[in-house]
């Protein structure tokens, strides 16, 4: 492979991050790969996936539209997941790096480790994004939140290019003042209170910061990761005593929906129920949390510029 030796890392970094933003990412940064090597568990370190990796680029795209947050609970699981857009940008960035700089790059698979089961990813995109400084862990099961853009979906690219890492966020926007107030009164923040299976709990210290986050992943998964229900339904059907019971198990309305989701490849099989994020003031009320807020932000900025021009 021909290697270009005259690459300016600062120029390369700007070019790659600009590409991500131009293609629709709201934020992008470079994670400190040495820190990820230290923090990620064995088998899930960048070097376990690709020892040649020298840098990890992480990007985030906007989550739900403002309208999507207003639909009924039974439909919310189908709406708004924009991770595919993030993955598309990451694919493109990997191609850009190889084509523009002659250095190898890979789109980091967001998928589950085939040897470790359906709840263990090859790599933690969350850790990449957190260390790249584009999200901070919340009390809602460690979902990353951003003070300006709220709730996002993330994707990562590994590359042989050596890029200067960005620092993690210095301040965590979670919990907000209103969340702390509710916690002081009731012992729960909004995400904890409105989780339908009560799988979130935790503690907030005197200063109003996160002291402890507890997340019952199994309870959340039972509610939201419905692909895990499929083998159970099939096992029950196989064990059924007679034809009628088997038909009932396979074709009752709730189970038929599983076949529907499988046949259309629905993200509703492996998403969240989103109720924790629907009530989260950062997820849906941050200054640029949805396209309408981003539109208003642009209009205000344009009005400010016009005012400046006329002075
Ligand atoms: S996705 Fe649903 S079940 Fe899971 S933590 Fe959020 S509110 Fe609870
Ligand atoms: S509702 Fe949002 S900001 Fe408030 S504690 Fe939960 S995750 Fe944090």
C-alpha cells in the first residue's frame, strides 16, 4: 500500500471532522485511543478489533424530531431512530480517509460480538463518543446526552492516521436543576419516574451531581429488546400440548407483531421504549435538540448577524 508521508495531522483531522459535519453529523471528535485501551474490557479494546488502529473518530447525529416525541407510547419505539444515518456517515468517512490520505480506515461495527451474546457489542461506541467529548453519561442507564443537542445516535471510525484526541466533556449536563428538585422531593428523577418497568434508580449528591446510577438492563431489555422474546415464543410453541394451543401461541396479536417486526427488519425489535428520553429535559429541550430548535437557532443567529451588519 502506498503511504503518503506528508500528511499534516491537524489538517487531516479538520478535513475528516468537517466531512462528518457536512454529511449531517451534529458533532464529531477524536477519542483518546490509549484511554479506551485502558478502560474497555479485554476482548473489546480497539486493539482486539484492529491492532493497527491509531485513532478513533466518533460522530453523533440528531435523534427524534420534535413531532416524534409527541406520539403515543406504543408507536414511539418505531420512530426516530437515526443510527443508520450515523453509520452511513462513518462509512463515508472511512472511504474518505483511505482515498484522501492513503491510510487504512474502518467503519467500526456497532454490532454485537458473535461470541458473547446479544448484549455485548464488539466495541462500545458509547465509550468512544464519551471520550471524544461529544456526550456525557446520564442517570438514564448511561445514555449519552449533550448539553446543546440532547439525545443523539453515535458511530465510530478506526484509522491508522494519528490524530490529536479531543478531551471528554468537562461538565455533565445530567441531572438538570429541575431533575434534582424532583429527586429531592420524590427520590426519583423524571427518567426514573416514568420508566414503565422502573429499571432506573440512583443517587444525587449534595452538589446536585450524579453520585450513583443503577440500571436493570434485563428489565429494560425485556421491555425493549424484543428479539430476545422470539426464541421463548418458539420454545413455548414447540412444547405446546396440542395444535390449538400452538396456534394461540404463534398467532396471538402480541406474538404476531414479533413476526411482523422480523419480516420488515424493524428497529422496534431492538430499540428502546424511549419513555426515559421523552421526559428528559436535556433529550428534548436542549437548545438544539430537534430540527425545529435547530431551525430557530439558525434564524436567531442570522438575525443577530444582520443586526451586527447594520450597526
Ligand atoms: S428504554 Fe424504556 S424500559 Fe429502558 S430505561 Fe428507558 S424507559 Fe426504562
Ligand atoms: S431526566 Fe434526563 S437530565 Fe434528568 S436525570 Fe434523567 S437523564 Fe438526567
